[in-house]
C-alpha cells in the first residue's frame, strides 16, 4: 500500500485526498437518509404524543396551515413556494457531490495521462455539474412540499437536522429539515439552549413558536 501511494504523482494524491473522504461522507449521508425514509411512515406523531392539539400551544396558531403557512419565513413573510423556487448551491450535500465527482474524475484522468491542465479543468467541470445537480434535486424535493395540507403542530416530538446554523438563546433563527407527514420539509427554527447548533446537528422539536417557527433542542 505504501509503495503504491509513493508511486502516485502529486496531482493523483490531491484528487485521492478529495475523492475518498467525500465518497465516505456520501455513503454515510445516503445510509442515514434511507434509514430516515424507512421510518417516515411512523414519524408523523411520536407514540406518546396525543393526536389532538397540545394544550401548551399558542391559541392563535391556525387550525390547519396550508403549505404556504407551514413554510412561512418569520422575517421575510415568504412562504414555502418561494423557498422551493430558489436554487441553493453551497449546501453540505452539494459540496459532498462536488468533491466526490471532482476527485474521482481527476483520479481517472490523471491515471490516463490526460495532462495536468485537461485533468484539472475536466475534474472541476464534473464537480460543478455535481454541485448544480444536487441543488436542482434539493429544489425539486422542496417543491414536493407545496401540495397537500401539512399540520406543522405534528412536528412536536420529531427529530430533524440543522440546515442553516441556529444561534443560541433565541438570539436569531436558522433552519432545520425533517420528514413531516411523509414529506421532506424545511422550517425556520430557534433554540433556547446556550450553544450554537451547527449544520448537520441532530435536533428534536419541542415546541412551535408564533409564525410557525420551530423551537428545537439538541438531541443527546
């Protein structure tokens, strides 16, 4: 193994350094998503949560918010339809796709003696294609949430993942993603805890604030 690694050029080593960790992250990410989807049918309400409206929820929450209400941004007033219409490139999933495709394309071309300039340009092009492809896929998933009625109150007790970092002690809002009523959703979220919740942190929804902002805490 050491002899093989020493036989590689600097360019080949660089692309391997990009490809191997990114591929490992892609595999872990895919497994976690598959596991999450397999439990989506049972995730609408936790076993100990009553099906009726919890008593401690604000009384002015709408009875049955539609898709625009459920994804409403408390600062801009824009609904889920606007969120689904934007193309977000610099996401964790997009960067993983970029480094995976860029790395392995570079490895293949470098082994094939394609030339340094051609290898770098082609690898970057493949990575950018993966970045844009993942952005389009995420936007398509968000657009799926625009149909049907989603009751955001049923998110209480469910687990989610931080998408945009959440500042501590309600000093600002971030975003979380979760599967609610069989749909992949994105919501504004705040935390009452003292720690900042970084992207990728697993959280649990403990309450619904006004304007359908989720109150979350870090899962232990």
